[in-house]
């Protein structure tokens, strides 16, 4: 689909994307890049995502960070996932300040997936990636914060409303402060 990497001030408007992979995948480099740049100030509006693994995906390459993303007025039809955030220990980076509003999802496997234990890259199968024990927090620890979703209509979800895999050392916390 469309894979902006280390991009800023980007608008993706009124596109129809029908692929066998992620429809829109926002990235910002891997841990192997010495100084990865962020992807920021990205607006996605009025788009239709068809038959992809993910409708709008943030990561797995996110070492430079992904911030200030607005997704509004889009349709996800037959995608495996709607909104998907994916990374792993060792990648670092932060996904933050993401707003998802006015979305319609039809026949998706799972509307929201956040997976910080995603097996990606050459080190993706190392035991530390899926270790359920807390690890030291370093610059290689990925973080997700301030994800806001409103006015989402889902019909025909085939698996679950959401699937969330945080890290014990960097838990996913609701805006009310509760885990």
C-alpha cells in the first residue's frame, strides 16, 4: 500500500487501497539505523482500506518514533486488523498522540491490535522479545501512549474487539490511569 517512512507533514486523502499486506504502514526506521528520524504530523482522511493485513499500521519499524497521527473518516473493509501498532523490545521508539475518529470497519478480524511483542526483524525471534518477565527500561524499549479512539462503528468483527499486548516494563495504561 502506502508506506511512509521517517516522514513529516504528510496528508493521505481519498485513497482506495486494496493489497494483500498493510494498506497504510507508517514507519520510522529500525534499531539498525544510527539516528532514525520520526514520522510525525500525518493526516489520513477519507480513505478506504480493502483486504489488507492492517488498515492503518504504525510500526513495526518505529525506532525514530511516530507521533501526531490523525486518522478520520475512513472505511476498513475485509482487513485482518483495523488499527494496528506493532513493535518489539530492541526497537525502541514511541508511538504517541494518535487520534482515530469516525471510522467504519466491516468484516475485520480484529479492529484494534497493539502488539509490543511482535516478532519482526532479524532479532525478532530472540527469547527476550516474548519474555513475559519485566526487563530493564532502556532506549531500546518501545512505548505507546495517548491513543484516542472515538466514533468507531464495527460490524462483523471475526475475532475480538481488541487484542492488546504491552510489556510488563512499559504497560499500556488507559487515559483514566487504570491498567
